[in-house]
C-alpha cells in the first residue's frame, strides 16, 4: 500500500463518526510494516526530528483503552486531563512521552509513538521499581529528617522551638526509625508508631510527633525522594485536652512556706511564675525594672520583632521578691523547673501557675482586659486592638489595678 492510498483511507476514517480512535490506530498499525517512520509521523500529525523540531513538545492524548491499563490512582488524572503528558521528539527520531506527578518523573521512549506511550504506561505501573535507588544511593530517614530540620525549619523558628523539635527527634524519632530507608516506610508502620503513644494516653506527644513527620514527608514528596506521602492516611487520636487547674489556696500557702523554709531555687522560680502569670519558657528573658517585670513573649515569630510584655509588680510578689534571686532563676531550663513541680504538689504542671495568676486576678476584681494584656492573650471580640494599645501605654491605670493583687492565701 502506498502512502497516498493510506492517507486517503485515514482521511475517510477520520470523517466517519462511527470510527473510534482505537480503530484508527489499528489501521495505522496494520500499515506499519509497509511505510517508514516518516510516513507514520505524517499520518498522526507528528514530524520526525529535525534541527528545527528536535526537543519540542506537544500534548499527548490517551485513548480509553490505554487509560484502562494505567494504575487506578492515575486513571481519572489522565481521563479528565488533570495532568498532561507531553511527546518530545529526541535525537534519532525517538519519541519520548513524559510527565511529572507529585515530584516523580514518568517517561517512555521509542521510535514508535504507540510503543513510547505503552512504555510510559508501564512506567506508571512500575514507579516503585523505577525509583528504587542503588545500594549506595539509599536515603535513610533519620539522615533526611535531620537535614530537613536543619535546612528547612531551623532558619525560620525560634531557638526554643528548635530545641523542642530536636528533643523529640532524639528521644522519639531516632530510635524508631534507626536503619530505615525513607522509601520503605509505609502508612501502617507510621500508624502503629502513633498508636504506641495513644495506647499509653500520651496524646499530646502523638500530636507533636505527627506535626513533625507530616511536613517532613510532604517535603520529601516535593523533593522527588518518594512518590507519595505515607502520612496522608494517618488517623490522629481524639482526646479531651487538659485545661489548666489553678492551685488551691492551701497549695499556694504550702509553696510559699517551702520557699521561706528552704530557699530552693526551684521554689523561687515557681513563686515568680505564680505572681507574674508568665509562661515557663518566658522566664529566661525576665528583667525586673523597678515596679515592672519585663519579658519576651513566646508567641513571637523568628524574623519578626520580639513582642515585649510588661507586668507590674504586685504587692504579693513584692513581699517575696527579696527571697527570689532573679539573676539565678533565669538560668534554669524549662524542663528542670517542670520536673520539680511535683516536689511541692501533685497533679500540677508549670502552666497551672499561670492559670492561678489569672484566677486570683479575677477574684480580686482586676479588669479582665488588663489581665489579658499582662498574660499576653490576643484581643477577643469584646477587646479591640485599640483598647489594648490604650491600656498598654496607660501605666498608671495598670499600677492602680495591680494594687488590688494583695491577699493572704
């Protein structure tokens, strides 16, 4: 059959509404043995490689039969053109069909376009094997996580936040993922890991680990290291978050008695937190300036200006301030202070001292918006930013209010 005869047949078939793309392809395949690559390229609208068209690309359309051969997760993607694969003519009249999905490159090449398309479909079905690295190219998860933490997270978070992330990495992540390649970690393994915390009712730890692993694996997908994120299917536990529980008056008296009796550096730190409402992580930045306590808020962000909090010294704090060495308590680590809470009362955390300060301020009728200003709460619907600004610069009003914080536990 001549090229002219085949062109006429193809032309007639294209004008026939009852002729499908699959049938048209079968006709071309039947003639493949009698015409050259150049002729086939003309029939399907492609040109063989020349200096002008070499390396240029065009979109490729897959038939329903070809789509049916694809993995389930890719069928709708190509059926509804959510992802477009392209044909590129390479040197030597070689067609390459390729595309990038979730950071993974899929491709198939051949001098025959239909074969190139089939090889492309094969690469979709064999992406796991295709991405398997050689022995000396294995990516170990612990190494990758640490690199991600140092390169992606550290430059944009505060030192205290970085220290917390590093702690969880060393204490929890490193032992579990030791010797594991990032590619071999699946959703079942990760779910069991999260479950190991929830089964012991360590819900907050489970959430913190989840919040570290999720962005790391997500970055690995974008980085082309893995084809998909195994954390996408992980189920997080639902639990009742523990709300702050203020100290009883009896517990407060006990802490003050221990400070006077022992002078413990940890009792000093706890009393200071109790009568300022500071977060334990803010203690390291404390400076006492006359009638005011100055500290840097933990809620700030790296790269932005530090948010300074100023809390007036209350009569209760003033009574015990001579027993507190502020230059020493600022050197204590948050973890060390937290561990010593149980030395004075059971069932409490350092954050409960902050709740105690807020509760006592309410009990002595200090204005709610001023208490919110002192403890660093964001304005709510009833407290506008304008009111906050007015209160912040009205030092006399704050001093008048703190004078009410004068009671005997």
